[in-house]
């Protein structure tokens, strides 16, 4: 299991949801629905091709872990 890649992708997915440019792009392209505006969903779908390519079927589990971690980071960021 590649812990560094899990943490990097989780942080990227969580922080991306709060970037104003990303929010403007979603509004411009009318993509304000899941999986694009949800940290958990976006991180899962963005990380699944990376992990499945790198680790095979076990990559699905890593994508789930990454998505849950991204959601926890996002909730913590939004409480600050």
C-alpha cells in the first residue's frame, strides 16, 4: 500500500473543493453536482484509475481509504 500517494491524493481532493477557481469552473461548465462538488466522491473517482493501474484490484480499497480521508480533511478544514 502506498501511504504517501493516499495522503497526497486525499489532501488534493479535500483542498480542491475550497479553491475559488475550481468552484467558478464548476459553475461555468454547469457541473455543480456529484461527483464534482463532493470531496469524498471526487477523490474516489479521481484516485481509482491511479490505484487500479498501480496495484490492481486492491486499488479499489485504496481509493475508498483515500476518499474517506479526503472527506475527513475537508470537514476539518470547513470547521476552521
